[in-house]
């Protein structure tokens, strides 16, 4: 008799477990309820969103107006975002609810695995977002591009990045200091890992012979030669843009800057031109990763903001600056000032798959730059 009761209990437990599993599966397959998310968000506290662009202020205001919520956008550099998110979490005093951080390696190495922040993919938009941008969610990719002065030249005066290592351009290349801008040394590492053959091919195309170097890669040889050619180092893209694009110049500069600086052509009378057809690339892309901080009092409002910025309406203030949504249904405006949209095949993409390698290699590349840089 006891054995029969035990069997009955076993069957009952198995049936209960099966029903629970099926119920869980059913819940998981329920369609995404945007209206439900909106209603839940309206019951929560105001949110603060960090981003490294000032456009986040308008984005937060637009979001708040659209959904009847309160939200504040705060321009915070990526390095400061990293410190603030970690400090706030450890103090159990979360101030920033959402972060769009342009330091993907830091997000992958510190924020996500250590539980300071998490990624959330809007289910109803997932099919429009390429797999490589889903986990963690990359909101935008931004281009850093080579630029020249259109008042001095009819077209880009340089056709190959190796030209920038020659005496003609000594002291005439303006760019942010890689020691203060982690995305620059990440770029070096991405080139070495994913495009070193193209850097070597560009050398052969320019000099007519194969590259012979004692360095670990063709990329390292180029970085060393560029550093030794005394580039003008700045602490912001604005200074590099001024050096290159200010009107009335007689001494031309080449420069590396965010495509967003091309808006200064209309706003400040700058003369910035995109170096199309530069070999092997006219620039590179870097990602803006969208994260929700752990411990936020407003998880639904944070998710709703992430959903919003993945739409054309939400990201519009940034697409105007040439920043590209990872949502394939969202394009750049026809009048975007840099013209990057028609030259994306000439831009080196960022490979999230090796972002942790970028993180591990940062100090090595910074030391390499420091040793070889000549003023």
C-alpha cells in the first residue's frame, strides 16, 4: 500500500513539474506587451540616462513627452560612466538608470559580468537587430573618420594611411590622444586582429614592396610610424576638428574625429571633408552599448527607454550626427552632413566578439604608443 502511495506521489510530482514547465514555456512565448510596459513605467520613479553625447538631453526630453514620464539625460564620458555606475552600485545608491556607454570592452569585462548592469533586448524589435548586436544590446555604432579641409583641397589629399607616416605630414595629423581615449587603442587592437592583412596590403600598394618589420603586426608597425611622426594630440574631437576644418588656413592638417563633428560645417562654417576611398579604411566604427543598471527603482521605465532609442523616432537626434542605429529598419537622414552613409563599406566595423581582447590589450597598446610618440 505504501509503495502505491509513493508511486502516486511520484506521478503527481512529475505531473506538477511538467505543468509548471509548460506554463513557464507558455509565459515565455507570450507576445511582448508594449502598452503594458508603458503603464508599468508610469508607476515608477523618474529615470536618469547617461550617454557621452549631449544629444541624450533632447532624447530624454522627447521620451518623457511621448510617454508622460519624467526622464533626464546626462552627458557623461564613457570612462566617467564606468566609474559612476560601479560606485553607485557599491553604495546602493543608484542614480543612473540607463547607460549608453561607448566603451564596449569595459561593459563586457566589468559592468555585465560583475553584476553592475545588464542588457535587455526589446523582443518585438529583435528580428531587426543583427545577432552580433543583441547580447549585449548595441544601440548605435558611431564612426571615427579621417577628414581634410575642403577649402584647401578638391578631394582628400591622402589616399593611403601609410602616407600619414611620411615627412610631409609630420606634425600635421590631429587626433585625440590614445592615452586618454580608450577607443583609439581598441581600434589598434581591432585592426591587428581583424584587418592586419589589409594594413600590410596598403603598405605594399603605397611603397611598392612588402612590409618588413620587427613588430608583432603590420598594424603595430603603422601605429609606431604614426606616433613617431609627431601627430597633434588633443583631448577632444572638437580640437581636432578645429585644426583640420577651420576656414582661412594655409597649413593643411589631416585629422581623425567623430562623424558628428561634420555638423560644424553648417553651424560654425567649418570646411570638413570626408576622406573617401582612403586605403584600407576611411575610419572605424565603435559601439554604444545600452545597459540597465542593477538596482534601479524603475526597471520598466528603463526598459521602455531602451525600446524607445531602438526606434527611428528615439534615436533621431543621434542619426542626424551620422550615428547608426543597429535596427536595420532605421537609416540615416538624407542630409546627414558627413556623408558617411554612402561610404559604410569603406569603414572598419567593430567586432564585439573580441571586445574582451581589446580590454586585455589596452595597457600594452598604450605603452607602445607612449614609447614611440614623438612631439
